[in-house]
């Protein structure tokens, strides 16, 4: 009876995180193959036994953090939320059904690609009216970000789940857990989590291995969440990930034996341009006669953007084994229901949700000037305004399926989202 309960628990969690669990279902059937074919020990239906339960060793995670002007509060939320993400993998709490991952590396990049397009840096002859509004022709161009010694970060007090070991907490914090409880919350010295001094980061990514455990990994990644808000306002989140994973000076990051995870955190839609001059020549970019329409140019002209399938092919093409790439995004989707939140194979109706339509409206921008935007997909108080992240949903649902995951940036608590992403990673990495 105890064994049956354990299997049912795993099946339930697989259904939440993965949408299907045929490899585990086979265990429940005493080891029989769960495919529709007649064999009992191998697949012949076109899928692969080296898939989600195919024995990948380690996790390589690339996180794309939107560093445009509207992301200050969201980056602070992300800093705290990184702790349950990393801890669920490295320092699992009691009740977590998967073993810890003892080999994981995490790199962080920004969404800033400047006005580059098609792999080319922007030049003045490409047609943007007036001076280039972005800081450089190619922005950060997918470079792994670091932070200076002595940097500080704000972390929320009494929020991060922990156990009696306190291993899940930032350095110098304690866990509130009592003898009667298994799980408590991390307590900051003086009950104040502001201006926490970051641990030194001695590489271009944070890493822990079996031979060299890194007790500060979650803290390091939290500090990497602070990427500022001076990035280009024409965000190219997917192209930034592609650039990062294509750079010769960063090629050592992706290991063939490890699961590759790409996580995007952004309140804006993706504008990864394949044809910049055509986009810059559009009426929305060129019209200076009235209220600026530049913010709606990308949504109105998807024909000038890279096709979503381009990124699926590029990301999965980095790996020789099938089913070894996970795509997740915390972006602008409705948060009042699950129609747009969950694994990609459950999001078939998301793009039909009224809040996911691209509806132009005039709003006041941060400078107090009226500007055209698309109506929000979601809001969180007066802080977060998530624009419809249609391209992320398309990539997760149409390409990655059960290996994709979408959550709303407007959720008041990102902890459950991070735990779901961790669960998907843990299942996929086994």
C-alpha cells in the first residue's frame, strides 16, 4: 500500500509539472511499456526513451532578465524568488519528491540587444529616425552578467521557505522552523532584508558541483537578478538568449550531458528582429506627427521578427540528445486563471484569451507623455503591468509542449512558480 501511494504521488506531481508521465505510469503497471505499441520494454512509436527520464546529468540554466525602465520592482521580486528555484534543486525541503541536483550552473543575461537585427549591429543607415535611442549598436549582446565585489541586494524577510538546517537561507540568516514544524521561513538579522551584501562571484556564472559544493549559489543568483533599468526599450529577449548561447567565448557553458533550461523574466513582449530596416521603415516607427506609436510596432509587424520556430530549432540544435531543453517564461499573461499558466501542452486556448489580444491604447509613459501601448494582459497593483507575451506562449505551446512552462509576472507570489519550474527541471533531468 505504501508503494502504491508513493507512485500515485509522483504521478500527480508529474501531471502538474509535465502534463504526462508515461515513464512513471509504466512503473505503476509493474514495468510494462505504456505506449500504444505491443512491446513491453522499448518504444516503437517515434518517441525516445532518452527523453524526460533519460538520465541527463546536471543542469545548465540561462536566465534572461528584462532590464528596461519598467522592471525595477520585478527584479527585486525575482531576487527573492530565485531562492526557492535554486533551493528546490540544490537544497530540497522535506516532502520534495526528487533528489537534489549536485551539478548546476546558472548564468544571467539581459534583454538588451540594442537595435541590432538579423545578427547585425545597428548602424545609422538602417533607418531609425533620429539618434539611436539605445546605448549601443548591439546592447549587451548576450554577454553573461556579473556584479562587483561589495554589491548589495534587497531580499524579502520571512518569505523564503527553509528547514532546520537553514541551508536555504542567505548567508547570515536563520530559519524560523520549530521542533513541531518541518518548514519555516528565513529570518534576516534584525528582521530587515534590505541592502544585503552579495557573496563574491568568481566566475561569469554561478555554479555548484558534487566535488565543489557552493552554499552561496542561491544568494549569488539572487544578486544577479539586479540588472538595472537602463536597457534598450525595444526588448529582444529570445534573440538575447540565442546570442548568449552562440557566443564563442561562452560556448563552454552548455554541456551535452546536462539539461539546458532557458528562463525569460519580462513584462514586455518579445521583439527579436530579423529585418530591422523593414521594421524601422514602418509607419509606427517613422510617424512623428502625433502620439508615438513605437511601442506597438513589433506587435503590429510580426513579419519582421524571427519566426518562433527559429528559436526552437536553434535552442534544441545545441543538444545531441532529444528532449534535453526546457523553456520557461514569467511574462505578461492573465493570472486570474490557469488558461495561460502551466506547461506548454496545457496552453492551447491561451492566445484566444481576451487579455492576450493586441489592443492599442494611449497611456502615459514614465516621462509623463502620452504614448501608444498595447492593453495589459495583467496588472499587479500599481507596480506591474504585463503586456501580452504572445510569442513566449507560442514557443512554449507550439514548440516545446510538455517541456515548456509559462507563468504570469503579475502573480503576487513567485515562489510557487519557481517550485513548479524546479519540479519540471527535476523531472526532466532524471
